[in-house]
C-alpha cells in the first residue's frame, strides 16, 4: 500500500508486520519516532502478542532484548550514536551468544563535541562486533531491509543492525510502499527459535570460556558471516520475486558498465552521487557508482568483480578512523588487492556531523581524482583556513582552550555582517 509517510513511521509499520514479540524501547534522537510509532501500534491493538518494554537506558534496551531472545522471543530494539556506545558490552554479548535480534541504528555522529546530525561514526564503532550491518539508501529500502533482516537473523541465528541515515531518512516525508501483513507472513516464516531457555531444563549462557574453546567460538561467528555472503543475495532475490522490487543484496551498481571511474559509497548520499553522475555523463565523462548495502559481512569478491577494469575508484564515506583514514576505503583497498591491473584508489571523508554533501563539491572531487590523484585521505570541503589558525593557536599558546569552541568562535568572527 502506497502511503505518504515519515520514514521512521514507515519503518515502525514494517517492523510491526514482522510480528516482534518483545520490543525494548529507549528514546535517543534520531531513532525515537521508530519506537514511538511501535508503541502506538501496540497501544491501539494493531500489533498484538507483543510486550512493549520501556527501559531506563540504551544498555538496558539491548540487555532486555538479549534476555527475551535467549528465552525464545522475536526481539527488536533501536538506538543511535552515544546510545550504541552505551550498550557496547551488550552489542558484543548479543553476537557472542548467537541471538537473532534486529536493531535499527539511526546513524548519527559521536561526540565530543555533541552533534546530533548524521554520519556513520556510530555504525563504524561496532563494525567488528559480530553483527550483520545493512545500510539503507532510501526509506523504501529501509522498510524492505527490516523485513529481510528478521529472516537473515533467524536463519543464521545472529543479530542484524539495519543502518538508516538519521534525519535524512528517519524524518523525511515521502511516498513509501508498505507491504501487507499477508505478504510479510508469506516471506517471513513464523519464529522458530534455535535456543530457548526453559526453567524445567536450566542452562547458563555467556559463561566463562577459556583458551581451549574461545578461538572456536570466534571462528563460528566468522563462519556465520561468510554464510551471510551467500544468504543476503538469495533473500534479496526472494524479496524481489515476492514484493516486485529490488532491495537489499550485497551491493548494486549504477551506470557502471563502461565507467572509467567508479564511486563507492553507502547510505543516502548515493542519491546525490547518482544525480552528480548523471550530470557528468551528460558532459561525456564515463563515471558510475557502486552502492554498498552489506558492510558486514563485507562483500570483497563481489566488489572486486564490480571494480575490475575501471581506472579510478573514489570512495566517499561519512566516517573517519582517526589516524588511519576512512573505514570503508580501508575495506575497499582489501578488495582491490591481487587484481592484475588494480585501479587507483582515492579516499574522501565527507558529511561528518551532518555537513551537506553537494553536487558541486562532488563534481570537483571526481574531476580532481581523474586529473590530480591525492595521497592519503581527502576531507571534502575542509575549511583549511580555520584548521590552520587552530594549529597555530595550539602551538603558540599552551592553554589554548577546547578546539571545538575555538573553531566556532573563529567561524562566528568570519560571518559577514550582512549574513548575521
């Protein structure tokens, strides 16, 4: 059914169609509207046989979901940014226990300084925690990925994180096709838990494991991720046949067949990149896009095949591994190894803390990559004058004050009077 609806509420409706039995809710921007929407559906009777639990923290939200899942319930929760960091211990516990929990991550920057806007820093902080991480490009895909996520989680008995760009998607009003209950029931089988806690047969979970078995536990978690590389495209294809639209998968390409340059990116920025590619194609520049949907597991072989034969690869990503570069670029670099004629790799960090990524900036970036490659990581639209002044200040004055506040003062002084 087509609806003009906010992205968060569309996701809430899709999650409800998956018949979760326990929802653990704690609000943190920008995912709050999702759990609020689910609370309304439970309250008005649209979602039945579901226990909606308000908890006191993000750590409690995932901890309750872990208990519910271990007891045999289909469990769901959501978080963002610092909330994900607060539940970090539980994030690792959920994957270590092999529990099929689905969690929405409303992607948002991590402080300090405090920032509520979108980037991918939160997801990257938990990229190696053992969860599947699926990134939605659009709100329609966000709806569809949640339905696929429950099926993946339960088939593999491992948790899945559906990553959705905060505000850009969560708070956007647009036309979205919400499936019917009958469609979802036909695609997603009734929950048949692999493990169930039974008071009549007591068992401990998460108990101490020493060196004699810990490697094997971790190997099996890695093995499940490798299985997911096969299941993700299979379930995406099943979804296409059942619902009549492409969604999910490991990756997809856009105007890539004859491209001399391919851009690699994740999430909602891919829409702006597609518009930029269309404009550059009109100018005769052969450029295309590879959209990464599955960041964990990372589709090394599929990406290597997609990039083979192109001359330049430009990675545009919304996060930074400080002291190393972009996390996505580092993974792309692995995929490019052992290619007979590997393309040149260019890395650009963009959109941190919600900074706009414009077509004009992308035009400059892509043209620069083709004529003047750079070493290391590029920061798109970096204000080098402000950075230079702050570096000078810290060298000149030992007690130079907090960096973020100093930069804000510099920016305030540089605003022309007419713009104040």
